[in-house]
């Protein structure tokens, strides 16, 4: 890839991905060119002496977004899909993909850089100096309300189809009762473990979990260092083709049952355990696999068993159950010029079967057999060229009902192998460079993201940290009770700001963060836990709400409304108050700024102090700019700002919700909200507020009465 002219930022061959109206996906190799204001693609590389018109172009401005669509399958091949679209005109979009995740990440970074450059029109006070389209502003009962653009340009029919897809997605991504409540804290260095000569460390959970079946093993984790990039290891871990035999000695066969979305899939997996195979039946698995990439370049891949109508019990196999499992792939500092990555593989599995609970050696053998895949990865990369990896998952046909005879089993196995061969035979025809059907596709679900604005430095006044202590909190109430004791359920309390890492004064120079974050700028006075058949917007208008009580006391309120979609919609609303907004402070500029500025600055820092390993890894603790990840609506009233965060607008967040909702009663969750500081004058960062919610019960939510 190179820059062939002064206006060309990046160019090269990528995959044009789409879906035809009949539902089948297609891919074409196309030559993409990114310029300072334009993204285009051609059938062939354009020649400067003989310029050609592109097949399609997209004008790049500050309203454009790059959405990570995750993994898509095409004839067994995994594609990493990006969608570039204009937030104001959502029908204008280009969907591109790469077989190699590194290439997709480079394109994403380059396009976001161009978008950031086009957002230079955002002034330091958070207001647009000039823009191609004006913000929609409406007046409701004298209140100024500024909304993010949620208008869909689809037809009414397509909107209904999108709603059906979202409801179906939520049903499919919710995972039963979830994994066990607690696992040993693997991050502690004094874990009891077994170390072998190959420097592969094995850790075992120290606590027995009484309510699990006797056949379920303790959780065990293998940790090793592999000399390869995180991306290369991730691609190999995600594959289910014949390459897996070379590093995973417990793998016999695997295939895709259903692709839920770009980050979630249902897989079928047969285990090769090699333990008295003449007497012990083989095991197989049907499980959800969820993955994500963190901002620090690490990858998390999570497993958990679930049932699926197209993947019933198989004759001759015992269906094992993964209680909790997955990979954590994290970059390390290079040594002697060699790239190094730490790979953690955790597994807690119930092997089922009548005699398993009485044979501890069987559990131990099988679990170690599976965890040895970390050593297999290290050995594979030491002898292979990682650039040759092309991950592939054979697509699974609808599995037939169980057949009692051995003949039936043989027929079914042959059918699977035949299907795999048919998929392989399609490889030669799947890239049709001459096709003109690039635009004959079904619109995919819209998920808006936002990018950073360029803000001029503004000197901030010194803040009075004692103001929040002097606020009269009498009269504030929410339907979720406050309880400051430990080990309480279905309640909230203020979380200590010292538990969160924020940007230090010198962050722009050395990227350092400090502990503690210090005292929040605003005081948390109430929490509401609502449910309804529809999404609950603008909850501040509810009679008797904490926002209205704050107005009566002459206080300013900020309400954060976390909206969780589903068959039943839930909202958890946090109310923060302060005596006044200090003029020209970062918080005041955030409150009075436009949506572009707010989206580029509103940050959440999550944490799960108590919960299963699979949920802790899903949620993580990395700060997240919510405006980049999900749709947000801002409602500015005379004495308040309400922030409605639609968590269901992101497929990644949807996947996490599927894991969290099933085990929400077992979780303790900390959340801190803040406005990101980008300049020296805006640092160090200060929290707006922080909250801890413990063991929330879905049944305790109430239906609110919202005013007009």
C-alpha cells in the first residue's frame, strides 16, 4: 500500500462485502482509495494517465463513522468487516472487509484519522463554528432539547424488519443462567500452580462450588508466552479448519452452527480426549463464542455452553458443558526484537457421563489435555510463518435428529465431510472481480459511532471540591434503595472515586494515569430502576423525579439513563447533582456543548469487582467513549442535562448484555462517568460521579409514569 499522490491517504486491494436481496452474501476484490475527503473503490487499480470513474464513492466529513461489524462468514472463510457511513444520511455507506484483521485495523485507523481532520470545525466551547447540516433542536414546554440524529432513512417495511431482527438478536444472545458466581482471582501472583519445563504455568481454582455437578471440574487456567502478534494468535484461535490439528491436541472436528452477529457465534465442537477410548464415550460441545478487541490491542474470546435447535445430541457422543472458558490474548514488550504475547486459556467444564464424578483422574487428564493448546500455539508459531494463516470455519448443515444405529452415525459423519469438501470447491469462484452487483444488497442495521473533536485549550478554574459535601440530599429518592453495607443485594451505593484510573496532568506527554481519581465533581443522590414494553426516553420529565427535586432546591442535575433493550425494556437512571456549573469549566462546556462535542468526550469506566471470570472479561475495565460505541440522546433542560444511552444500538454491547443479563443477580458492578480531558489545561481528569450496584433483581424494576 502506498500514497501515490498528495491527496491520497491510503489505497490498496480490499474485499467488497455485501448481501444480496435473496439473502446470500457475496464478496468481490476491489481497489479502494482513501483521499482527504473521499473514499472510493474501483474494479481495477486506477491509472493516473487514464483516470476511471469509481464504482462508488463516499464523501468523508465530520459526520462520518467507521463501524466495526466484526466477523462475517463467507463459504467458511472469516472476513473482518468495516462499514463506513454518514450519520446524517445513513443510506450513504460503503462496506469493506479483509481476510486479515491487521489490514482491517489499518484501514479503520486511516479512515478515522481523515474523519478527525474533518472535525476541526468544532470550536473549543463545544459549539460548531460551521457545519454542512444543522442540529435539530426542539422546544418542549420551554425546555431546550438537543437530540442525536436517530431518524432512519429506511422504508417503514425495513424499519419493522430491523426491529424484528433486534428482538430476535436479544433472544439469541441471552445465555441462560450464566456461569458460576465466583472464580479465583487469577491476577494474583501467589496462585498455587503447577509449572512444567516448557514454562507453561497451570493454575487451579482453590474453591469448590457446591451447587455445580460433581462431574464439573474446578476452573483451571494455562498461561504462556508466544512469540507472535496478538492478531496472528487470535486468527488461529478463531479457526476451526485442519490447521487446528497442528496446535490443539483436543480438537477432532468443529463447525459453525449459527452466526448471531459479527462478535457472537454458535459453534459445534468434538473433543479428542484420548483417555481409555475403548471404554469412555467421546465428548462434544455446543457453545456460544463471543470475542472483542480492547483498546490496548488485546483480544478476549469467551466460551459458554448453550442449546441450539440445529445442534441436538449426537449418537455416540456425550454432550459436555462449558461452565466458563476462553482465551485472553495480551501484548507484551518485545524482547531482542521478537514480538511477544501472553496467552491465557481458562476452562471449567462438566464432562457429564455416569462415572465421571468418581474418576478425578479423568477430569484432570481431559482438562490438562485441552489447556495444553497454549503450549501448542507456542510450538506452532516457532515453526511456522504467521503471515500464511487464513482462518476458516466449515459451515454446519442442519444436524439431523439422533440416529440409534452405527450406520446412521457413519452416514451423518460422511455428510459433514462432504459438505466441507463442497465448501472448499467454492473457493475458486467466490471472488468475482467482473461482477457489477456491488450495490444489490440488504441494508444492515445502523449503529452510530462518533470520533474525537479537535478542541482549543481553555484554561479551567480551580474547582471547589467541598461543594458536594454541603448539598442537602433530603427529599431525593429513587425506587432502587441505597445500602452502604457490604454483601447486600438489589441496592446501590456511592463507589469510591479512588478505585478508578484517570488521565494525569502530564498525560499528553507521557500517557501516564494516576490513582486515585479523587473526589467526584457531582454527588449521586438517587437511582431509579425502570421497566416498560417500550424504550423509556426523557425520564427527567417524570413527576417527582430527582431532577425536579433538584430544580426546587436550586441545584443543577445530570441524569444518566442506561437503556437496556429486549422483550422487556429496562432503564437504570443515575441522578448526580451539584450547586452550580463553574463557568468555562470542562463540565460546563460539556453540558452546554453540541452533540458532536459531547459524543467525543463522554466516558464510562466500568468494573466488575464480583462476578464470574467470563463476565469480568466481557465487561473489562477499559475506559470507553460511549459516543463512539452506542447511540446517545442528550436532552438539555433549564437546570439539567439528561443523557439517554441506548446500549442495544451496538452489536458488541449487545453481546456483552447477553452474558450479563443472564447472571445479573450474581454481579457487583462499579461505574464511573466523566468528561475526557484532551489538553493540558483540561487535565487531570475529574469524575462526574461513581456508583456501585449490587446483585440487581430484574423483578424489582417498576413501570414509570412519564409525563408529556
